[in-house]
């Protein structure tokens, strides 16, 4: 186990990570660039309202962005997702998304694949917050499944 | 005076969940044993349909079910024939709106406010599309309150319907319905009153208010789910079309499509109703009447004042409806999203609700997308409020995230 993974076992560190991603979300703010697809997630819950954009070219996730009104868990989990997706091939990205949903469903998962997103590993304990931890990831999954191009 | 310890003994949940502080009665209320017994008695001792059977138990249920109209009538001061049983306040409001279509023409206006619950807005929105009417909003102050003057400033000749809650569900503002009804009637408009948050908490007299319709749900007043009431003035009910057609509400029909409907209220109760729900609602109303609606109202006011005063002592809490004398406290912890804060309170066994509470355009008025709503009922105590306030003082981003570790 390398030192990074070791750190990611420490609840204090994971808590800090969530705080950081919530207060300073990565890839935050939407673009008008028409080469991005977007998914607006607003119908799942009546509180969180998030839009995720992605640009997938030649099988590579070139960029992911997001914005919206959301709680700590929605915001930080989506922010972590953007970090994990950018630069990956579509297949790699899909594998990470699958791994993440396995963790959220409290099944066996590979923490190495999920890096900082393992901070969400205990969300399954609060059933009503699973929606929050998956809202941005569901949007990404949808865009990966739709493939490239425009709707 | 209410004897709170005795009242609390009537609610088995307090024994079963000794740690729970339930401050979400605006969403649904807790249930006393007498209501539970009334509902389960229907299953264990006297099951039947209503208005259909020729045997003794069926007759007993007919008497209980239809007899409940009298109980409701004594509770809100109307004629039992003006009491329609529905599934909830939402169904009641939809029926009222649907029935009023007959009286509307394109260009007519429904006047309401941005503090209304979805159930008292969306039926009218649908009619904007389908009947060419227009929904307009009377102005509210920054705490979501409507004054008689503000209402009058928005009233005009084209307003045919005034649709307002007696007490709104997020800020708990009590709206001056009696004065509004008088003014509305002078313009020839009908008044549809949403009583979902008032009927459980205060004495309501539809004759005195002179509203044309009043809607409420049993589940918010110690009764079972799936049961509500629509009060409507007799002369209007006789002219209105039902929203649903089917069994029991018709007197006869023939193959050429001719249908003769029964009279109100049964005309508006198509299909098998929630019989146990109505019987349970009767037990709930009798329970409330025994405690006394005046007593309930006075005690909740006192409790709310205490709650507000304690919350105002906290530096990390922002309150959106401090000047309301009554109803829920709507607040946020500074810098913490409402759902995160509610999650933290849940970890301390405090049940509140976060979000926009189905009043999705209220944020345009009170300036926040979502709030925590802590709502009281007569079974709550100062000790519970102290526990809630202590937990609120500890709400922080760190603690809200801490619940996951
Ligand atoms: C003011 C108000 N109107 C209507 C409703 C709808 O009640 P129900 O869901 O029981 O139909 C509610 C309940 O949330 C409410 O608070």
C-alpha cells in the first residue's frame, strides 16, 4: 500500500477532502462552448440542481464541468468525479463510474481506482444522501453512454 | 391548559422512539393510539365496503363513514352535506379547481401568492394552459406575509378566484382570510382556501371566514394518511362537475351513455374511498376536540415563542420568519446548505425537513433557495426544543460532513 492510499484511510483526511471540494470545487462553472454536451439533473430530488457538461472527442474525455445549487455531498462528489474523468478514455471513465457505483452500493470495490472519491465510501449509511453522492456521477454516466456528438 | 405528559402518553411513538425529537409535524403529524385503534378496528372487527352491503357490519360502516361528515361539520362549522371526503388536501384542491372551470372564461384571473404550496398552484397553472386563464400573485413582504392591503392592491375586476392558504407551510404566515374573502366576494370572486396547515392547529370556522372552499388532510392532524376533506358551499357543489367518475357516485346509467349522478357530496367520491381513513379521521377530530383547538393554538404559540427566542440567541443561525407569531421556524445555519444541516440534526435524533417544502417560488420572496423547517405540534415540549437548539448551536460544515465518518 502506498502512502497516498494510507492517507485515504484516515477519516480526518477524507473529511478535509470533502470540505475542500465543497468550498473550492474543481472544474466549476459552465461554458457556452457548443462542443460540450450537458445533462441537467434537477428531477431526481427537489433540492439539488446540478448541470454537468462534458466534451468527449475521439474516445477521450477532454473536459468535464459542472455548476448548480447543491449540498456538500453533491458538490464534492461531482467535483471529485470531474478530476477522475478528465483525460481518461471512454472505457476507463466508464470503469471508474462503475467502480464508484459499486462503492456507493456498499459492494466490493477497488479504492485505488477511485482515488479521492473514496471519501464517499460511508454515504451508503445515510440512505437519503445516496442521491446526493450520485447525482453528478449519474449525469456523467449518461453522457458516456450517449457517446460523442450532440443530442 | 393542556396536560402535555398525558397527551404524550397517547402517542405510542414516544415510547417506541424515546430519543426522537419530532419537529416535522407540518409534513405529517404523529398518530395517537385512538386513531390507530380506529383504523385497525376496521381491519380486525368490522371490514366491509360502504354504501353497498346489506349486512350488519356494512351498515355499521355506512353509519361510521357518513357519520364522520357530521363530526367534520361540527369541527369546521358547516353542513354535513358540504363535506366531501378526498384522499388529501391536494386532491381536494384539484377537485375545487376542476369544478370551478365551469365558472371561468379565457382572460379570467386566479389570484394567489408565491408562498403557496405546489398543491394550490399547479392545479391553477394547468388551467392557464387548458382554459386560457391567468395566474397572478399578490405581493408578499420579505418574510412571506400577505396583508389585507397588499391583497387589495392586487385585486381587480378580472379576478374570479382567490386561492390562498390560511396558514402557509414554510413561513407559517397566517393570512387574513376573513377580510380577503369579504373583499373578494365584493368583486364576485370565489375563495379557495388551503387549510392544510391551519385546520390541525387552530379553530377554523368556514361560516365565519366565509370561504367558498376549504381543503385539508387528515394526516397532518393526527389522522391516517390517504384521507382528506374538501368543504364546499352547497350552492357551488350542486353546480360542479366531479373530477373522477365511477362507482358509487352515480345513481344510474344506460348504454347510450346517459348518466345520472348522485347529489353532493357522494357525487365527488367515485370509487371505494379510504373507509378506514375516514373512520380514523373521525377519531382524530374527536381527540383534538377533547384537547380543544383553542388550547392547542395557545400552547403552540407559546412553544413557538420560546423556540424562536432560543434560536435567536444562536450566532450561527439565520431565521427567515422571526415576526410570525405562529407556525414553523424557517432557518438556515450560516454557510451550511440546508440538507447538510438537517443531516447533522438527524444524527442528533432531531427530525426536521430541509429544502423548499413544495413552495418552489417562495425563494423569490424570502431570498433563499432552501431552508430548514422545524414545525411544532401540541405534543412537543420545551425540553425537545432545548435539545433542538443545542444541536443547532453545533451545526457547522465540519460537523455536517462529520456524520459520514
Ligand atoms: C399548505 C399546504 N397545502 C397543501 C399540502 C398538501 O397536502 P397533502 O400532501 O396532504 O395533499 C400541504 C402539505 O404538505 C401543505 O403544507
